[in-house]
């Protein structure tokens, strides 16, 4: 087992200050990826162990814009194997999701079986505590142990908007190499001293990138997600793939395609300021020259999410972004059903966070932080709970009445 995280050197990055990025589009996920990778010197893969880290962090189909398209991963496997590499796929999903079920649902499992490519549940082994020596918000991470077994790490995210980080691309996708619920820890950090104007989650992602940065980024824009990403937005077909050996540069180009600038994505801006990669388009050579034909502005994350749930009163006192995400996703997926269990035209009161003193008697309590108020109320445990647990708790409470 190696003792260092695969970041120190990147053999694919020949000019650190002037990276190149390949964009291919219009040919479907497999051909787009194959064409983009054909411009990378994959002879460097010979004899290497390569870990592909797609986004298979949720139960979703590959046309949903939530998870990575299996044919993008298939093209990467075929290209890397042809170059003489040993390839495996690894993931640690969000809390409450079983890795192997997520692989099945998104089509990666079937594709990997066809190719006899190992699928790793990176939550199975005990994690390694890895130092983040120059971290501002975090000083260590709980790293999935499997990551250390590979020579080359390839991030294969989906092109998505994100309610907390503006966009999620190849750098943010590395959060799925953090073990089990330690991912949630990044959502619960106090304000970072010296960076009080930034969300600590974003500071922490930039910190994470100092020790956990992929050697290659393959950004899947077959079907991205606009609006309320990372999982409650709308699918956005782009039919494009972006490949680069500087993941910051690749993310920066993907941002352009989405109608954003990388400076608007705090973890990319902060990471580039720390010298972790290039986001300045003037310094990035992008192929082919007509790549701007792919630009398809994505809808932004709505600013006031409660507008979508006018009959719902959300009482949020000092919650963290993990519970906020859970609640928003819950309302999006189960909001309609939820209203069936409450008297018509009565506002539904939902509490999250740990700062509540007095709560309305009928408040629905979500997350362990609200436990102290559970007497006589519907309480959903978890930190955070998953949406299905919330709807199940409501169903049970109503059945008992
Ligand atoms: S219960 Fe919710 S608000 Fe409280 S720490 Fe856990 S995720 Fe955050």
C-alpha cells in the first residue's frame, strides 16, 4: 500500500501553467469520450493501476443527470486497458445509499460485468486518516482506503449545478472518496477563521483538493443537471464530454459550457488562488477551436427554494447544509405525497437545526438536532436522515392516528 495520496506528481500534466483541455460533442457518450481521450498520451498508463471515480453516489438512472453515464465510463475502461492499465471503479455514496445498489441502478454494474471490470464499494474497508497539512477548514480527511491502492485517480463527474457549491464537477466529485458519513462532516463545519465570508463547505473542498486531486478529469455532459442540483434539478442534455489533466482547467471549461465562470464556483476560485490548478481561460488551450458551440447555459439554483412549497413553513435554526439538502430533496420528491397526510389548507411546519427553543405543537422534526423536542411530535432521526425515512415516518405517524 502506498503511503501518499496520488497527487504529488501528475505525469499527464506536461505544462502546469498552460494546461490543455479536450471537448468533444455530438457523437454520444462513448464516442465523445473515446475521441477526447485519444488526444491524451495514455502510454503513461502502461502497467499502472487506475481507479475510476464516477458519480454513482445516489440511486438514479443514467439519463437523470444525477449520475455518470455508464458509456462514458465504458470508453475510459476500454481506452485505459488498451494502453496497458489495470482498471477498477470505486465509489462511496451519500449517507443512506448502498454502493452496490447505486451501481446497479445507474447501469454501471451491468456495463462493468460485461467488461469484467471490478466494482469497489469503498465504504467496506476501514478508512485511513490522511493529513491535510495546508488545510484552512479541515486538517485531516477520512480517506477510503482503496484510493491508496491505485497509481492513477480519474474523476468522472456529471456536469451539474449544486445548491451549496454552485457547480459540482471533477474536484467536488472527489468528495466521494471520503469514507461513509465523514462526507457530511464537511457540511457541518463552523466558520473558517480568516475565510469568514466563504461557506466552510467550499473552503473544505478546496482544502481536500490539496491532497486528493485526480490525475485526469473526464466530465460527463451527456445529460447534465440544471437548477436544483445535485439531485433535484432538471436533466440537461448537452451530449458533450470534457477531458483534461488539470482538473481545475477541465472544470473551468465545463463551467463555460454551463454558462458559468469558474470564479463563480468558490472551491475552484479558492483552489486556483492556492495554486492547485488553472482556471484562467487565457492560460488554457482548448481543443477543438470551435468548442464554444457546446455552450448551453444551465438554469441556476433558485435563490428562494421555499417558493416552491408555499404551504410549508420551514423553521431552520442553525442547521447545516446536509439537513437543508435533505429537506429540499424530500420536498421535491415527496412533497405532493406529504400533503395527503395533513389537513387541507393547513400549513405544514417543519423544523431542522439545533437552535430551537419553542416549537409549534404539530412541527415535523427532521434530523438528530431536533431530538430534544420530539415528545408528542413526529421526529425523523438521522444526521441527516434520507428523504424516504422522512416520508416513512409521516406515513407511520398518520397510520397510528
Ligand atoms: S441533524 Fe441535520 S442539522 Fe443537525 S448536524 Fe445532522 S445534518 Fe446537520
